[in-house]
């Protein structure tokens, strides 16, 4: 079990943060999202070209904060499922990462 975020409540609602674990070939970038009280965790790699969603630092949501946004080419994703609804990877999904919340502490399973 790997610690992902010590206190989930540092995130606004809606809010998101990129958490990088490991380095070199063991480096993994996760996107932790808090939205309407629910937590989602995805691998932070757009299914289109594999870039992190926030090529604009700290910008994870579309304009009205209803979907996740890849700022490279504008793909948008459902927050709950990671399903791409608009953009060049429409129909694909962000890869969900299994997690466990213990109190306010978030772990990868
Ligand atoms: S890399 Fe995300 S939309 Fe192109």
C-alpha cells in the first residue's frame, strides 16, 4: 500500500492535484480529484498522446468545472469515470487507479 496523499481535504471541491511517486523507470504520475464530495484517482496520462492533463500548470478542469480537461489538445473527461466526451480521444478513458481512503489519508491499493 502506497501513500498517495496524507490529507485529502487539502483539495478544494472541485479540486485536483498531480501526485508523482517514484523516479526514473518507476516514476508514476497520478491525478487525484475531489468533486462533489467524491474522490477519483486516475493515471495522469491523456489517452490521446500520453501527456499529463495539466500542461497548463494546475489547470485540470474545463471552464465550468464540470469535466476534467487535457490542456494539450482540449479533450474533456467525465470526472467520475474518466470517459472522454469531447476531443481527439473521444470514447477512450483515463486509466483509473485503485485506491483506499482511510480517514483523510489516501492510499494506492
Ligand atoms: S494529448 Fe490530451 S488531447 Fe491530445
